[in-house]
C-alpha cells in the first residue's frame, strides 16, 4: 500500500514558492512538481527565475514563502548538506571544480577514500576508473590528469560524473550542453535517459528549443518569476512554448527613436577575434543596431573586440570608409568608439571613488595636463555630465556606491560625453536597473541617436532590443545568423533563430548535419 | 567529426607525461622537483670551484650547512601550508622570538617541560589567533599577520627589559635541542627538521586534510560547495604554522645559549623565499613540502657559498634577490605554458 502511494506521489513538489531580492520579485508563488523517472525541462528567458528556483531546490537559497515536499513529506532544504542527504545534486552553470587537482581528486573531493587516516590514492584512482567505466564517460580522459588542463567540455563531464557518484534521486542541470559538441551532447542525453530509467528525477534547464523534443518528458515555462504553464512532450507545441516565453506585451513601453539614418560610419567585414567568428555589419549615423542573442552567444566578445580590448585576428574594420586596426582601447577611443560594459561595477566604474572622480576620469588630459590641475575645468566637466544626464543625487562628492543601479549606469554613459564618441556600444545597459531607470536609459539612447551617434545595443531582453533598434542582428555562437530591419521580425521568429530551433528544423529538412547547419557563416 | 576526434583521443597523447605509473601525484611532483635538484647540483659545482682550497664540498661543511638551514626550513614547512591555501603569515619571525623568551623564562623558573610546552603553546596561540581572524573576518591575512607580528615582537621585547635571557648551564635537555649530535654526528636541529618535514609532508600529501587544503587553495567556492569546513581548516593551518615557528624559536634560542627578544627579525622573509623558490604558488593551490625543503636548501647553499667565496655582503643580497626572481619567473612561465 505505502509503496504504491510513494510511487504515485511526486518525488519533489514545490508549492507557492516566492523569493524576493531587494526590489525584484524573482519568484512569485511558483508551483512545480517533479516525478521520479522523468526529465522535466525548465524553460524561460534570462531573468525568468530559473536559476533562483534551482538554487532553492539545491539548498543554496531559502524561499521567502511556500512549501517544499519531498516524497510527500514536507522538508526544509536549509543548506547544501541537507540537499545532498536527500540525494539532490546540482550541476552549476559555472563549474565548481578545483583546477589544480586531478579528475580523480575532484570526483572524491570531500569524501576521499582513506585508510588509517591516510589518503588511499590507489583506491581513489581505481574507483574513479570504475566510475568512469560505469558511467560510460570514456571521454573524460585519464583520471589522473589535472582538471585545469582539460577543456571546458571535459570539465563538465567531470562535474556530471561527480554528481552521479553516490546516492542520487534528483539531478538538476543548468544549461549543461552550452559548451558541449553534438557528440558529447548526445552522450550526455543517453546518460540522462539511463538515469531516468533508474527512477531519478531530472530537472533540465535549457535555452535550446531543439533539445526539448530530444529529451523532455514535460516542459514548464517560467516568465517574470511565475510558472506560466506545463506541457507534456507527447503533445509538444513549440510555438505555444515560445509565446509563453516571450508572452508579454511587446509594443508601447519602448519608444523607438525616429529613424533618420546618415552615412555609414562603421563597417565591419569578416571580423575575427577571440569568440568572434567572422562578423560583418554596417552601422549608420543616427541608427540603433540591436544585437539580439542569448546569454553566452558571444556578443560581449564582439563588443570587446570593437573597443580594442581583445586582439583582432582577421577581417577588417572601416571607419568612414578608412581601414582601422585596433590594437588598444586607446586606438578605439581615438577613433571615437566607446564601450559601456556589461559589468558596470567591475569594468565601468571605480567603485571606491566618488561620482565626480568617475565622471572626470576619462578627461585627465583636459584638466590635469600640467601642475596644478585645472580644478575649474574638472568641475565643469562633472557639472555638465551631471546636469545633462540628470544623475541623482547630483552631488559630485558622493561615493559612487551610494547611487542606485540606474544612476550608476547613467554615470557610465555620461563619462564618455564630454567629447561624444561617434559609435557607442551599450552592453546590457538595463541589466539590474529598475523600471524607471530603464525608461530613462531608453530616452538617453533616443537623444544620442538624434545627435547622429551610432548605437550598438546589446541586450538579452528580447522585447527591449526588438523595439528600440532600427535594425536587428541575430547573434549566435560568435556570428550574426540573420540581420534586417527590426520591424521585419516577429518575436517568435527571433526566438527560433536564437535558440537554434530554426536551424534544427532546417537541418532536418535538408537531412544534413545539424552541427554544420548551426554555423551559417562557416 | 567531433565524435571521431574524441574516440581517437588517447589519454597518453593528450596528457603527455601523465601516462602510466601507479601513483598520480608523485611523478608530477617529482618532475616539478627536477629543476630544483638541477639548480642545487649546479650551485654545489659552482661553489666547489669558487670557494678556495676545496673548503666547500667537504662532509663537515655540508653538515654545517644542513644545520644552518634547519630553522628556516622548519618555518618554511609551516608557511607552505598557509601559502597553499592562499594565505600568508608574516608573524613567524616575531613568534620565533616570543617562543624563545617564553620557553627560556619558564625553563629557568618552572623546569624544562613547562618551558617547552609554554614556548610551543604561545606560538600555537599566535597562529590560531591569526587563523581565527583570517577565517572569521574579512581582514586580509597580510594585514592580520603584519599586526600580530608587531604584537608578538612587543611581547618578546617586554621580557627581561629587552635583554637576552641566558639559558642556565644545567638545562641540558633544552640545550640539546640546538646543540646535541644524534649518534654523535647528526646535529639535533637537522633531526628535528626531518621530523617536521615527514609530518608536514605526510599531512599535506597523504591525508584527506591535505587534499582539502589543495582544494581550498585551488577553488574556495568549489571546496565550500563540497562541504569542506573551510574556516576550521584555516584555523588549523595557521596554528600549525605557529607551532613550527615555536619549535624553530626554541631551537634558535638553544643554539644561541640564550633567548634574544630581538631574535628572528626577517626570518619570515627568508622562509617565504624558500617556499616560493620551492615552487609553491603565491596564489594558492599549488605547492609541496619536498619542494620547500629544496627551496630552503638552495637559499642555504647560496648563503654559505657566497660567504665562503668571500663575496661582499652587499653583493650577497643582490645575488639572492636575483636568484629568487629567476626561480619564480621560471616557475610561473612553466606553469602558464601547462595550463
């Protein structure tokens, strides 16, 4: 009796889980169930709350409200140790391995075999070998090799093997195939299917729609911290999934600047750089060129290359039709290319300093040429920036860390404007800022474009990048997959391209190798 | 295409040099030792030619050399553990002095056992305090141990109005620490150095505890995710480093026949030099006790050789600095090529 009960009850059940970070409601009364022996795909845009949800399941975060039931009994997953005891294993997106240790040592980290208090290395190697054979992970390589010497795919396999060792009931994988080749992905899927047959419940997070039909039993979509709906793989409707994912109203909140393009300022032809694999595009004066893509598509690599932060390896960059070879950020700046980086706290601002210090920093050659420095000039530069970007509070002597995220971001943009650049690259300019600040940022983009500046807008927020941009470049795996006028795309189409669902469908139609189809420029 | 690549992947080809051999750390560690052994051989040859009348390469001279490096090596073994987990301990030199004065003053009043326990105990206390601050606060270890270095020095100077405390002639046991010869020939400090070497090497390279130290130094987050009690390990490591400093302090006092409150100045820097020349990464996660022993030997040979060759002491500093730079530069380059 009890046994049949246990098999029918879900392995894991989340009821009304909520979690708030400061002003952001990351999860809002989310319900989720996982059966033993199923692969449940969790789908959603960046920031939909997937990572928060699995961190709660893994004991890394605790929910503000809601109930978690494990095998029909309420549990409190207070920390990682409790989760491990329940047999819950997380495979994080960022690898959690010690690069200086060998594969075997990493596999047994924290539970090393020992005899009379001494480490039993021979048994460790033997058990690691056994584990490798048992799990069918021959690609993992020599278990005595140092993890730091392995490529990312192999490191991922080590991480998976570590999760599989020992008592396992629930396995959570956060975008595990991001760094894997097609063959490695297939090997992983075979492994997951075997675990499913053994009754393990698997939660699988992915952006890639093409993978869903290959692996999922059920799919749940999260959007803006809410669970929107669940589908069974037996009646899979990709278009409905995409509508669920993008769902919200796409028009209205985003004032696209009037389109009055001038001449082409920047032409990029077959650009090669680390992470950039043959990118070509033009951008005109007064134009917003949006780069849509998923996190990890490599758009930041392109931004860094164009800002002179990464070595160029091939192709060409033309500024006003004249070739430009960027060797340093100084070269880019002289040419009139400025970057507002993705991570404003690490790359955009000197966080230990004042607002004024940050605003005046790029212009030391104007106010601190000789001795004594020209304090009046410095004050004028700061004052102008504070006023024209309505930075609040507008006092130059406040520490930058006392400002809100939105105002910090305005400082990062404003610090370039004493002598405005001709091309401004904005990498995720609205990440981590509240709604009001987002709208201010949109207005700033409009003003810059009206002054005939060219703006390259990188954003993982699909409605934002689609509605602000005049033209759109769809970016995937280090290249532009498609480009055109933003109004010519539908969100569903864009999502299909970005997730690879379109390429997957195409390759099935052509009966060709999917791996090659995924790389349109090669 | 990728698939066949993977199948052809032959571990021996991918991880050249890691192929076969039953243990997997020893060969790699040994390979790391080879340049150090070569450097030692080269220095021995150099000084045997340079030092006049063949006075360098004699048994008596080399025995004397091992005796001279023993205090530094003992300090360096403890420091290796600290540096391996990404920390640093600047206080060891001052703790040498504190352990000396505390043990000798107890020795003269309460007997040899109390003296030894007291000297070791106060050193462990300083180490554990360093560890607690490092583990429980956000203060950087450099600053913590800079402060405890000053405090320890102050404590030492507070004894006997900063004058040396002589050891009574009847304290045979304590005097034996620094001056006895085991079996009639091997200096006692060298015996103790080897004992500390064995204990720390076994601890670091042969136990789960040591394994966890490598993990903490290599990726603190990963260590935390796997449930390794980082704070506890950190306190233990600093306390062990303190214990090494205490032992070194008592040997040093015994060798001098008195405890000097000003002893041990700059010892921490020589010990750090031995650790890094021995191949321990200053950012943590990579290193070994045998490497540190070889590092201490290299520093010791340089000291003695340059002295006996009659090199002016100002030039000795310059040469030692250059050797440290060269050793670490070589090590960093080699490591970067590998990873």
